[in-house]
């Protein structure tokens, strides 16, 4: 059994049931979705909010390369929670894709813009 088959077998055996929604195209599969405990800004990005902290929980996704995920498009549902893919890469051995890892954030139905032209920097109208 090659490394590709070994990794896919582990994901199928130990991964959680997930649903991937790529703009209406639904895929049922298995993957690992776990909170990220060590936060490296190189990979997950970071931003400051003028008024203080905001929820910046990030999650790690590890899945099979045959299950397509797209940054800022794919919504992943796992254990009743929804996440959106913010960054994804495929891990290769030689030229062979072995698994896909991604950084996820909590998905909300209505995403707010980073800048609201009706508000000042502190969120108050003048």
C-alpha cells in the first residue's frame, strides 16, 4: 500500500463526516477538522480591531486531495458547525498529491465588510 492509499485510509477510518459545499455542488466525505491551538500568523493571518479583540478562532482541515476545496468559496460543515476555507494547499510526495490541508474560520450567512462607509473608525455616525 503506497503513502497515498495509507493516508486516504486513515482519513476514511479516523476522520469526521463532513459536507463540502462549493457554490451549490455538495460533496459528502470524511476529513479531520480541529481547532488550531498554536497560531502562526504566517499561515493564518491576523488583524487588529480598533475597539479590541474579536473572535479569531481558526481551524485546521486535513482531507483527501480528491475532495476539491476552494479558498473563500468552499463551506465545510462538520458536527453541526460551518466553516469557510481561507487558505488551502496540497501536500505532495514527489508529484503525487497525498492530502489537502486548509485553514478554516467560522462561517456566517452574512459576511460583514471590513470597512463600512457609514461609520467612523470607532463605529459611530457623526
